[in-house]
C-alpha cells in the first residue's frame, strides 16, 4: 500500500492559493505593464519564489496570460454583480453596466494597455471581452426600448464605439482613456434613449 504524502494539499486549497496569487499578479500587471517584466522581477514584486510562479504556468508569457485572463474574468463577474444590484430601470441598467466597466478598467496604467495591445494573445483576450460586453449592451438596449426603431441602431453604435475603444481609436481622437470612454458612452446612450424631458430633468 502506498504511503500517504504528508505535504499533499486538497485541490480546493491549491486553487485558493493560486487565485490569491493571481489577484496579486493582476495588481502588478495593471500598475506596471508586463512586456519588460522578468519572472525574477515578478517574484520580487509578489514576494514569492520563482517556482511558485511557475506553478501558475510554465513560462513568463503564460504566467502573464493567466493574469490577464483572471483580470478580465474578475472584471466581468464584478460588472454583472453591479448590474444585478441596480434599480429595475432598463435604461439605468445600461448606465450601471458601462460605468462598472469604466470602474474595472480605471486601475489599469497606460503601460498595461500598451502591452495588452502589443501581445497578440492578450490583445485577443481584450477583443473577445469587448465583443461579449458589446453584445450585453445591445441586449440591454433592446430591453430598454423594445418597440423603438432606434434601439437596434443605438445598440449597433454602442458595439462599434466599444470596438473603437478597444482599438485605441477613441483615446487618439478624443483624448479619453478606456475607462473615461466607457463612462462617456454610458451617458451618450442614456440620453439617446430617454425622452427629452426626462433627460433634461436628469
């Protein structure tokens, strides 16, 4: 009979420790970017051994990708929680959803977004998350104005603007970073869907 391994941890505990490390990793990536970071520098920042980092993924690139995926998965979860807590007003839900995205992106430094765009894998992660969020906004717009002929147009415009935010077009043309652009988009959509008298009162 094989002897039990004393240092073997339950899978749930290993998962918890990995998630805790990913949370700290995300903080570093958002603050500094990641293109020029080495595994040694990451281990110093996180105050852990390199072997601990390599338990997350077998290379620096894969460690970073794991951190970026964790960031966007966490952001999506927090945005949905914010939406569930919003008052039962479909138009205000659109505002809440986009403002929540703005809040999740706010801690990210320009260096993070530069590196995000420079790496094909991380750029695709951001693109996929942007596409999913755009689809969510379009569905919220349809709920807010189901009989309006403008709803489909507003939803389509929102999706195009969100894609432009992702590409960096809004920042270069309007001087708004991604967080600020999402907040401005929220106000634009809300004003377009509310009757003019309600928009004036707001």
